[in-house]
C-alpha cells in the first residue's frame, strides 16, 4: 500500500517505485476545488482535447482529436445563441487488483469545448462525422450579400 495518494484515481502503486507518478495532495480532505485529488472521478477531464477551427469560403470546419472514442460517446450540440458544443466522456478502464501499474498517461473523464459561431453560420445545416478518432463538424456559411456600391459623380 502506498503512503502517497494516487494522482490518477486510486490506482495501485508502490512508494518505492521510481516510475510511479503519484503526487501527494495535502488538501485532499478539504473541500477546495483546486485540490489535486481525483478520487471522485468526475473531476478529471481531457485537458488536451485539441480542436482546429478552419474557415473556408463555404463553411466553418472543426476537427477534434478524440482517440479511442466511439461516435456514440461524443455529443455535438448547437446551444442557444449560436454556440457549438462538443462534449463526451472516456470511461476509466476496469482495474484488476492483481495488476501493477507502471505509468498512467491516458486521461479519462468528461470533456467539453464550446465555440461561438459567427452570424453567417447556417445553424440548421450542421453536419458531423467521426473517422479514426477525429471528429469533423462542418457548419455551412450563409452567403453574405455585398452592398451595391454606386459611383457618384462629383460636380
């Protein structure tokens, strides 16, 4: 049994293991939101959920790296006031008590990213697809009519 609480949600570790990534949290039992303790499971999140937003002449294209997730584990929503919300959850692997963990680097838990879309976005024509762990959300753009400019002769 480790004398140092696990940073990664109570995984078995050894205090003498030089490869252990345990971090001692002196505020574990206090109700501070900044506590390093992640024993509740809901406090962990994808810190590095990366999203690219590219604008083409026809659409706004979002690409999110979500390795290991299936499309039914990801939710794409359009919220009030033109907000695109991408959210989901990666569940923690079941732990076998006989296993010895040497390194835990993959994150688990919930994630959410929100983007306010510009006024030219067609909110009713949003499309999403997922392939090889990459979520692609395409938001078509409405054509912006250019103002007619008439030349006025100066007298």
